[in-house]
C-alpha cells in the first residue's frame, strides 16, 4: 500500500515549514522514486547527513526492485546501524524533533527513520557538587543517551534493563527507567512505570523536579510541606551504577545531568562516594564524621539558646562561653537573622560572576563579622555557632536533606524560645514524627532499615563494610 501522499499531507499540515527556519524539507530521487526528507537543523550531524544522502542518491533503480516494503529497503539498501520503520506520523515527528531523520519514499506504507542526531552537549566532566578525592572523574551530561552509555559501560550485564518513556504533552521529554532485573523490587518498578505512562504534564523543561512532584502528586500524598527529599539526586555515574547493582531504580531524564535514585530513605544519605574509594577504616571515619556533623547541625544553636536562657546549666570551666552582657537583640532573633543571612549569601554567591566572587566573600565576612558585632546586633558566640553549623552543613552530600534538617533546627529553636527545654523536646518529637511519617516515592518507609528493621541493611548503611 502506497501512503506517500498521505504521509506528506499529514506532515506538511503539522510542521511549521516556511514559518520556522530550523525545520526543513529536502526533495530527493532515490532509485528513480520520489523521496522527501524532513529534519531539524542544529540537531543533526552534518557529516552523517552528507554520508546518508550521498549513499541514497547512488542507489540505482535496479536495487529498488527487490525492496517491496520499507523494511526490505532497510534490509537491502541501508548499511546504517540505527535505522527503523515507523507507520505513525506523530511518532515520526517526535523522533524528528529528537534529531532523527524521517525519510518518505514513494511506494511504501511506512516512514524510514535514520538516526543522525547530534545534540549540543558538554564534556563528561566531574560534577562540581560531588567531587571525589579519588576515583572516577566523569559525570552525567544533559544528553540522556550519553548518561545511559556511562551506566552501561560500568554494568555489562544482561539483567540491566533500560525502559524508555515519553513525558510531557508539549516537551515530549525522553525519560528512562534503569534497574537490575531480579534485584530491583518488581512492585516498585511496575508502579513507577505505570505512573510514568499515565503522567499528565504539559512540559518538563525544568527537569527532574517537575517529574518528581508529578509522581508524588499521583501517589495522592499531600506532603508539599514536607522538606525531606523522597529521592536521592546524583550526577555521578559510579554512584548510580553502585546503587542500581544493589537493587535501586534510576530515573534518567533527557536535558538534565541529574539522575534520580528510587527509593531513598534517610539513611541512604549517610553514604558518600569517598567512603568506598578509601580503605575500610578511613571510609568509616568519613561516615562517622558525617553523622556527628549532622548532630552538630541539628542541635548546636538550640542547645546554645537553652544555655543562654539558663535552661541548661553549664560547668564553671566553660561558663566564659555563656553571654553575660546585655545585647540589643535576643539570642533567638540573632540566630534567626543569621540563618536568613547565610542563606541569602548562598543565593547571592550563585548569582555572582566569578570575577566578583572574592568581593562578595569580603563583604559577607564584614557584614557577618566585625560590623555586626560592633553595631551591637550580634554577639561573637552566636556568629561562631552559626559559622560552625554552616561549615558542617557542607559535609552533607544532599542539599535537600540539609534544608530538611535546617527546618527542624528552626522548629527546635522556636520551641526552646517559647517554652524552654520542654518546648525544645516537644519540637524535636514533632520533627521525629515528621520524618517517621514520610514515605519515599517508591512508597517504602523513610526510616528503612530501622522501620521495618533489617539488621544486615542497617549495618551496611551505618558502616563501611568489606562487602
């Protein structure tokens, strides 16, 4: 059945030919048959296009006689690896906007698709947020197929499965689900796959967070007030490969260098890549230091507030650290203002050109240092406490979890300021309840392997073992 004219009419009605300068049509004659090619300039590799066209134009009429269908044409006349047929015009156009080349030949009832894509992309450099002292120095990019290849390069196994989805009515973003068959929880794989197929989004141009929020919404959980991350984000192929081989699921989204790991409980954030690139003793030291810093981040400022208010007695040999002079602003408001100031400086540093970065550091040091103390707004002890908290927060591998801990710390500060030590205890209990009632995207407990208890899994998460 010849659908040549039907295909042309549908495609020309849907494509903005002549209106959009980068969507182009090319007229050819292959073996004496009329042929049309459609492509997006900028998403195709020029050298490959030239090679494909020169080969197609050289096909003689005799070679077309045995190619009765589009599949036969590929079998006998197309020596290119990534070539397939597509009967649906909408799917062919989706592939065209992904950088592939639809070829319509008179006499066939299917469109021939040739992969000639060449996306603008950067090198696979080590991610700036997840640098390691030793180990691999590559990182994910904004191209999904590159990210898939980086994982496949590390896991050369038949059980590694990549399932492709298309998400977004307008953006039509490629999304890939990666997991190890036999190790990943099949129920979670099926649930996430179903959600991705049923996902109703107009666009995913802002990346992975849009997909995660949509998946959370589909699970009918009203947790927009919950700051704790339901998934783990990473830009390191070695981290993703290690977690996938342990049974986790990776979600790879085109146009994003960040891969999502599912499910992720609170204990998963204790681990970092450097733990495994060093000997067992050193790796356990790093992990212990990270856990101690979490306690410092959570309790240092609330405990100092309770000490300053006289709710907690201190030994006489360290009473010099307790403020005894009058100050213009209460300790509670000093901590709140310092919390806001430090976050403001972090945001300012993200939007500051590199050439002005040193100037911002000097200004920030002056504002939160000498000038703030001499003006009477702050005392040295509160600035020191917040400086320790700020430095300790950089030891945590997850920014999202850091802000979750920060909000609980502020909640404890409020409780301590209002009701003293019992207010702090109640606020801490509310924070613990907040964590305990959190569910991951996969629907599992956020406190696994404590709830439900799994001794072997807890040991592996808390300690760097030889396994």
